[in-house]
């Protein structure tokens, strides 16, 4: 079956376009990483789960992909938080960087090839600032070095932003010495001797937010590459600034061929905020839910569509994931065990057309602007077709189904792990099975009730007893 052409919505053009052809055979993806001054929240989870799954998909299509993510480990937010807590800013950012990476590991976000810290690339930042000054796109004031926005005529094209309506100070540095309120900092000079600073050719200070990303991108990818991703809130001014910086340096017609943005995630219909008491961290969610359920909730919504997070969504996802796991474990059991079905009873075979339909619909959905909700729906439809007669399947057919389903789950980053069955439960199940086979149903039923009271159910099947935890593990 021929693979469908992959199309992605390009924020820059405002339409779906074919996946750009990679230079030198490698698809390069840069995704804006976190500013590490606090614990990561579920908005971060949305963005990084989406791009983790996208890279899994590209690699499943045999597209060699290099995934780069920056870590902003020096920023005003970090400095202010460190000052409030009376600790060193770099120590604070190192702590929260480790926490972020731990959260990503817990979520199964593991496709990033390179994590690049801003402070590890100061020489690259100096190089870009020097060239921007030389090219006439930057100027120096007593407070810092700024990019002169009016020199770059395409500024605002990505976000379709009305620059005349932008409020000074909205994610843009206030400085009376700037030529224009829209001009943004490339380098900020220190105001007091006890501030965190780094030496530079122009004096001690620290880098601006936007220059970090283009410097890191140039280091690993050059000044033109294929894919750039991030949250919708980064379109302006951050991504506009990246484009302006990179094109001012390269003189090229484009910086990135395709811009991909994830939609907003709200809680109770509002943007997350600690003051509104609706700020939900990743680890808070994982205290009571599985990472697979969170991935299902996030990938169950199209990546560009805003959605409102709720506990009800998580509970529905837990039920869905439990159903998927049960079916996968049943397929494993059918594939591995001999059946007690009479030889005269014909075992079922899943028709080839059913497998073809799953592959066609699953692949078509992901190729069409990474439509994960439709892909997941096609998987559920396939599982629904095989569920009623699963114990009557032939072992080869079960193996084929198992391979097809786990391949889909792997692309979505959903890891299948067999539930833990304690030895005590296994012993009770074995004893019950002996009673059942001898026709001692009173004893068998008594043991079933005992097993259920311990949080496990037993289903009698032609392949032997199937045990499942009824309490979330």
C-alpha cells in the first residue's frame, strides 16, 4: 500500500502544504523549549507530547529526523524567582531543568536528539549579535543592544499582527533609548554589579530571549531549515523575532519552511494562572493518572485546536486506555496459548481487508495535518471489530492483530505494559481454575469473590483464565 503524501498546516502561509523536502536527507525540527524557572504544567505537556508523536510518525515513515530543543536557562523570570528565593539563578534553572526532563521522561517524551542550553552557546550568540550590528540591523544604547524592527519589512507576517496595535511592554522590553517600542533586546547590559552577567565584546550582561534560539538553531542546523514548532502564544513576538534575526543574517527568502503551532490549552475556560487557582502541573496529573491517559487526552484533540482540560476528560481517557490494554493483553494470550476450543469448532481469522482498512485510515489521518483524533478513532474502530470474538481468533490472526495495534500505539507514544499480578492473586487464580475444571463451582465462585475483593477480576476463556486489575495501578 502506497504511503500518503504528508501535509502540515504552515502558519506562515495559512494553509496545508506538503512536508518540505529535507536537505541532505535529514528533516530538521527545532521546537522552543521551556524557560526553566518553575515546574512544568499541562500546557507544556501538550506541546511536547504533540511534537514527540510527530517525530515518532516521521521516523515510522523512514524520514530521517533531527529534533533539536533549546532550554532557556537564563531569563528575567529565572532571575526574579531566584532573587525571591535567595539562591543563584543558574542553580535555580539547573534544578528546574532536571525537573522538566524528569517530567518528559515520565510522559514518554523521548524523541529529542539534542537539548541545548542558552548559556552553553554564548559564543554563538555573540557571533550573531556582531553580524547583526555589522549588517545594520542592530544598534546599541546605554541599556543594551537592540534589533531595529523597521529595517526588516516582513516583521509581523507570521502572526499577521497589526504592529500599530501592539502595546509597548507586551513581551517587549521598555527602554526610552530605543528607536522604536517594537525593537527587541539582543543583549541586556547589567544595571548593578551584583546582577548575574556574562562577559561580552560590548560589556557584561545577558542575552535577550529571541537571540538564544536563532543562535542555537544556526549552530546545529544553519540559518535555513525545514520545521519549527512551538505553542501558539510564541508566534508573536518570539517567532517573528527569530525570523527577523535569521533572515537579517542570511539574506535568504526564508528562515524556516514550515511553522507548526499547537493550540491553547485552558482550564475551566481560562488560561492557567496560579492566581486563578487553575494551574495544573504535569506531576500533579501523574499523581492520580497514567501518562498514557494524558497522552490520549492531548492527542485526542487536533494539535491546532484549543481545548479545555478537565478531570472528566482524564477519567474518560483512563477508561479508554484500560480498554485498549485489556484487548492487547487478550491478543497476547490468544497468540501464545493453545485453545481448549473443540477441533471441530472453526477458529476465526481477521480478514486482510480489515488490516488494510486500519492501515489506510490511520496513515491517511496522520498524513493529513497530523490528525491524531481521526487516527485514534480508526484504531478504536478496528479494536471494536475484533473484540466480540477475540477468544475465537486463531493464533496467527491474533499475532497479526497484535502487531498492527502495537505499531499504531508506538507511533502515538502509548506504551503497552502488562499489569502487575501479585503472586498471591496468581495462586488464587490457579486454585480456582483447578476447582472449576473439576466442577466444584461453589469453591470456584468463592475464590472468584475473594480475588475480586482484592481488586482483580477473572474471566474464564477458552485460552484459560484472564486476570485483570480493577483498581488503577
